[in-house]
């Protein structure tokens, strides 16, 4: 019996939602301007994670989205994006309002 092992590397990018103030980003922007870069208009500070996965489950991407939502980000104030190393990007599916 042959078992196929699935391997993938993904990047997770978490950043504040556009509507949320980013005081850390504002502080960095002000410091950049003070240090000679007056052209800087805005800075958003987030988190970047590289994750290597090895397994044989077919629902890995779905479980990854669940972990991003429940552990790696705060969905009230942050958005996240999964980037596979092949360049494809996936964002969480948004629920349609009725």
C-alpha cells in the first residue's frame, strides 16, 4: 500500500484591518519621517509566519484557515492571508449578509 505524503510551505500574513487604527504603525511612520524619509505616508505593522506542513490530510487548507482565524489572528481587528510558496494566495471566505 502506497501512502502519499503531502508537503507544503505557506506564509501567513496578519495585519490590522483598514478600519482599525495602527498606533505602532503611526509611530514607525513618524520616526521614518524624522530620520529623513518625509515621503512615507503610512505604515501598517503586522505579523509574518512561515509554516511547513507535512501530512496526508485532504482538508489541510481548511484547517489552516481555522487556525489562522482562531489562533494566529484576532478576526475582530485583524485580517490574514495565506500564501502558498507557489505564489497562490487564499483569504478567508466571507459570509454573505442576508
